[in-house]
C-alpha cells in the first residue's frame, strides 16, 4: 500500500571501515586474500588459479586495493599484488573496537582471529616470494 520513498545518499568517498567490510563481502575477494598469504602474485597467475577472466579479477583486485587490503607493483608487463599487513592490523583494531574493547586490552591469544598482530611485520614488497608470471 504505502511505498516508502527513502532516499539513501551514498558517499562518494566512504570511510575506510566501510571500504574494508565492502571488500570482504564477496567470497572471491576473500579467496584472493587467502591466496596472497603465500606471497606476491601476478594477475595472470591469479587468473589461472581462479579460472576467471582478467577483467573480472581486476575488478575484485581494484576493490581490495581501494580498501587498502592489497598493494600492487608493476614489474615488466605484469602487475604483482600482495597483502597489506598494516591494513590487516588496522582491521583487527576496528573489529576490537566494534566488540567494545580497547585495542590495548585485546590480546591475540584471547580472541583468536587467525591473525596475530604481534607477529605481523610489514614486509617490503621486493622481499616477498613472487609467484606467477615471468
């Protein structure tokens, strides 16, 4: 009967937390992040791994990059992607805040998330093991 005409305005530049959760809302993007745990990967290797087209994969990588979860580096004709460990640490702090706890109180052994903040180190891109294209 009554149709609500609520207008939702989307921000052109959503907060980092929104970009983070939006990036994790897709199974393919989560699988890409899991794959990048093994080291830097080029787009062509990821395309073969996921058996999908390069344009589709590039879309997902762009969302992950915009969220700050991955960083890219061109090397020759290929582009290599790797996890941004600093962003993963920030995401853990965000989730800790959402749980209503102070980040300094939350200990990795108390709240197992699969990510141990104390052992995460921002590894330079060049030192990561690169897999994929030659």
